[in-house]
């Protein structure tokens, strides 16, 4: 119960929302074919596209995804867990 309360407080403080349904277009297929990446990173691209369309921040532990996104200047609201921790210390 304590953990659940803590999580609820954390999510509320970030103004998070849950997305129940999302439809992808052809652009994700074209981009994943163009950029060389691991399967895990390709799957995480789905999260990236949702984030872009929602104009939200993407918090990810996928170093390859973060590198590809930043190198190709795909989106500037992506941060790692380490960067998030540094923001609060």
C-alpha cells in the first residue's frame, strides 16, 4: 500500500497520463528501415513515436535509442534514467 501511494504521488507530480489506444502510420516503418538498430531499440521506437505525437518526454534506459534519436536529431525530449536522477540531486 505504501509503494502504491508513493507511485501514485510520483505519477501525479509528473502529470502523467495513460494512452489507451494509438495507431501508427507508415513513417515508423520507413524510419526503422533507414536506421540500423537492434530489435529491442526498434520496439522502443514505438514508444518514441507515441511520445512525439503526445509532445511528451520519453524516459528510457535504452542507450542505443537515446543515441540514435540524438544523433539524428529526431526528438529533443528524451532523457535517460541517469539524467533524470541528476536533475533531482
